[in-house]
C-alpha cells in the first residue's frame, strides 16, 4: 500500500510540473471553451428503459447479467440526432456532452472493444454516437464525450465504494480494464472527428491516495490522439496536471450545497458547472420536479457571472425523444439567449463580484450588469474601485441612466424595471 501511495504522490508532483507550462494552442482551446458558455449534457443509455435514473442498476441491487438483458429490448425508434441538435442550437447551446459510457458499462457506440454496445447488443443496430457526431457538426456544435472511469458490469474492474455491484476479486484485473478503457478512448477520438473534450467521471469510486488510476498515461494518450481535445474530470477535487477545466456538480463555483465540491476554485483554469433540470440525470418517469425556465436562465447567468460555463442536463426517454418538460424549457432559454446572448457569449466574470442583486459579465471595457433580484430604493450600488464608469445604459433599449461616483464605487439611478428574469444594464469603463 505504501508503494502505491508513494507512486500516486510522485504522479501528482509530475503533473504539477506539466501544468506549469502550457502551449499557445492549449491556451486557445481553453479560451474558446470559455467563450461558448452554454452546453447541453445528455445522460442516455439502457437505464432509461427502467425510467428510474442512471444509477438504477446500483441503487436497486440489480444482477449484472439480468440488467444486461435490457439491451435486447432497447429500440429507441424515435431517436433523431438532427432534431436534438437543432433544438440545442435554437436554445443557444454551443456544445454537447454525451454519455458515451456510463457506470453501468453499456457503450452507446459501435465499439470493437466489447459486444456490450448499442450496435451489437440491441435490435436498434445504430451507432448513436456516430449520428450525434454528424448532427453536431452540421449545426456547428462542439461534441464532448462523458466517459465513466468505473464499471459495474465488467468483472475485471476492481470494486470500489459502490458495493451494490460487487466483483469477485478472482476476476479483477486492473491492467486488463485499463487497457480496455484506453482502447475505447482511442475509438472515440479516432472515429468521430474533432472532439472538444473528454469528461471523466467515477474516479471517486476509489480513495484517491490508495489507488493509482494511471492518469498521466491516459491523459497523454488523449492529447496524442487529439491535441485540441480538452480533459475534464469530475473527481470532486482540485484539477490534476494537464486537466483543462474544473468541474462543479449541481453547484456554482465556490458553492458546495450538494456536497460534491469541497475543492477550492481554480484561478487559472476554465470552470464548468453541470446541473440537472429536475433531480435526476437519467430519465425518471416519477421525477417531475423540474426547475422552471426562469430559474434555469438565472443559473446560466449566475454561472457566467462567476466565470463558469453552464452545462444543463437532459435525460432522454427510452424511445429516443426528449421529455416535453425539457423541450419547453430549452425553448424558453433560447428566447432569452437570442435577445441577450451578447451579454453571455465570449464574456468573463465581471470586475464587480456577485452581489445580492445579481452578477456582472464583461468584455473588455464593457460591463454587463445582470439584475436578477429586486433592488430596493431605485438605486443600484456597484462596489467598484480603481476603475471609472463613463456611461450606463439599459441593454434592451439603450436608455441612458444617471450615475454618481462614491468612495466605495458607483450608484446608478434605476428606472422602473420591467418584470423580467434578468434586467440588464450596460456600463462602459474608462
């Protein structure tokens, strides 16, 4: 055990050295990722047939052999990648993160590394990843792949904290499983065109300092196959080595209400927060607790104001259609982004930090002030020192507003604000 711990610490040390030096190409792909701001997350697999979320195999202690038989009946006859991606584009999304293989081990593409996939194991016989890759390319959407580091199905995977799907230690073979993962990653990064990112999940199944995931070798493989493919890992900790962005699950950066995000926010990396529309990632027929469209818009805007991308999840139905509630909310978000996308895309978190009334986003000397909550007294205070405002207007109709300089910032006199989800002002900095 001590040898393994030492090996892992040595790995971290080497990763830190690598992380200190990034190329202009790496810097560019990270900035382009930050510019996109809004993406769609898709959790879809044979678990959708049970309509109880993506963790149903584990949560219900399902026998792996019986669970695998679901594949024989998986026929999403209404799946249409072009319909999906057209809707995503109209919603204002700039990229899509698709679950190529989740923890249940079922692959959603024509992998040659295992027969347990949507082409070989189902009557559907279609490569969902291939169709989605083509449709994303047509719509100008970047495609990212979610890929699970752990596997409840393969018996060569070493059982970790998820004890409901135990593997016999006699069949455990880490070298075999590691080679399998790398073969699959090679397929994903070879057969489907340029990929924006690999989004790992599941490393938390083993205690970090007691298990060597051999990330350095795996990350090097990704960068060799596609140098412009970013790497993110939902390990709920600080970024490791060459990881290109930091992930936050169900929370905005710096928040930890869901209990997943205890690590400090990285100051030198892009940030991304992923959230569900309701309570589950995969399709659940009983989960109707959808956030309304206004709330989702507020979260998108808050994420931008905290210098993070917003990755909004949808769990497609087993027939291949997106839930009606999700479609309705995407259309509402699309209307907002069509009118106000300039204040989100290509921006960074503003020089005014988040306030009780809302957040700011910024492009150069232009500061967008997003008023998300009621402001009392008709005056908005901007805590801004060291910079000067030369002009303030409403974003919607360019009405000029009065403002005055105070010791701790600026006070803006507000007109009667419309009852909208986000009242936006535009300030010019000197």
